[in-house]
């Protein structure tokens, strides 16, 4: 996460510092660069979570609204040694989930209505464990900053490769393996992943267009709309991960 913040802050700092340095001198340029770097770093620390949540979408789940999910989350938090995240529900028929984290240890678990409709308790346990592994490993904090930085580039260009690089290639694969060891019935996660991808995103869905480019690689199923696509060497492709889990 520090690398992402440093990189995002360094770019504008260097550019502005060079311009001011050429006009007013090296000292003025260095001071300007330092000020810009600090301002951008502070902005990202404060604003990354609100920006990421707005991009992801969803509404907070009130206490008592989804008791089965809340109970699963609480139990798995104890198992994995993490604090209970806030729950948010994204109203979309596509089955998916992701986790974000910000300052002060705040974490958020986002699930779609399609996921709740599709999965049973055993499969959902695997998905929740997967996302809580991201929280424990601080992947969720990286996801938050990645959406606010590399995600802005993906939003503008429609190309999501930089977001994938920012969050780390192979991280979904690794989270699967850790989650399968944390649940009572390891095949549940494989069953959940195998069930996803049945519904293509509709018009205006967060799983299509610019929002999808900006957030794709933070979701448990990044292959929405292309469930059979598994590029050679792409460990995070859902089909590859399903095959890997079958070998556990």
C-alpha cells in the first residue's frame, strides 16, 4: 500500500517540482515538490476509502437485516483473527463479493444480492473466508488505494491491467488456498466459484463499463461476463482457481 501511495504522490510532485524549479530555481522546485507529495499522500490516506466505496457501490446493511451472513462473518472473524467488517449490500444479480479497508482498521465487506440468492451456507462460508483473508493480509487496504489511484486510470482508459498490477497478481489464487484451510468444508469455496458467472452484467451494472475496469481485480470473481476465459499463466482467472481448489 505504501508503494501505491508513494507512486501516486511522486508523479505530480516531480512534474510540478520540475516546472517550478525551471522557473524559480532548484530550491523553490524542491519545496513545491515536497508540499505536493505530502498533500497527495494525505489526500489518499483520507479519501481512498470514500472514493473506493463510491466506485464499488452498495448500501450499508442495518443490524438484523442479514442475520445468517452476519453470523457467518462473526464466526469466521474469530477463526481468522480479524475485526468484524462493516457489511454492505450491492443490489445486482451478478454474484460477487469484495473487501476494502482503510484508516483505523476499518474494513468493509461488500456482497451482491445475486450472491446471496445463489449460494447456500456452505458456499457462502467459503466466499466470506476468502474476503476475510484479504482483510487479514492487508490486501483489502491495498485494494482501496488501488481503486483510488490505478482505478482512476482504468476508468479513463477502460484498461484494467494497471489495477491488477497494483493489487498484485496471484492474490485471488492465494486467498483461495488460505480460505479453504480456514473453513469446515473446503470444497464449499470451489462450489461457490463454479456457480458464479452464470449471469452476464446488465446495462448500467457495476460489472460492466468503466466501473468494472476500475474495480475488476478486487472482486472474488474477476471474470464476470467471460467465465470461460482463462489466459495462460493467469492465476487469478476463476477457472484456473476452480481447478486448483479441486486438488486440495
